[in-house]
C-alpha cells in the first residue's frame, strides 16, 4: 500500500511516500514569485505624479504559477492509495480545492487535511508516519 503525505506552503512542498516499510521524502519548489508591487507618488510632495500599478497582472501571474505548482504535485501523488495534506496558512486548503475541482480521482484518495505549523524535515516525516499509523490501525 502506497501512502503519501504532503506538507506544503506557498514556497515549497515536501512529499513523504510510505510504501512497504520504506520512507522517501521529496522536496518540490513552487516557483511562485513574490510580487512586491511598487507604485504611488513619484515625488515626496502631495499631488505629485502617480505611477499606475497593475495589480491584476501580478495576481493573474501568481494564480497561474500556483495552478502549475498544484498540477506538478497532483502528477507526483496520482498513484497513491491514500493521501494526507498538511500545511500552514491557506495553501494546503487551496490545493485540496484544486483536487476537488480538477483531479477528482486523486481527491477521492484524500484521508485527511490538517492545519499544522512550519516543521523540519524530520517533523514532517514523523507527522505523516503518525497520521497513517493512527488512520489505519
């Protein structure tokens, strides 16, 4: 039985695969750019020239990069028998929603979605091991 746990945030994901008493961890970088939009007044005087900031352009690019990141993750976990998703903030929830919408066959394998803080590699491995040990025993 192949169980996979994913811990992810906006920058990276750790995929822990448990199969036949073997454990493998893979790090996947998201390549989502951090956008620091600059704009506003070009001078220190009130009413000076203004820069036009196209937020929608940056947000659309970030949305596409996030979608590509989720697609890569889905391809890496598609052969799992059971899947668990963990992470801080909201990225892991967005990934679960993307599975529900675009990858229904993978979404059916999800056994748990939990909010957890940032962790070291060993803590992520232990979290996944403990989740599946408690889930199936």
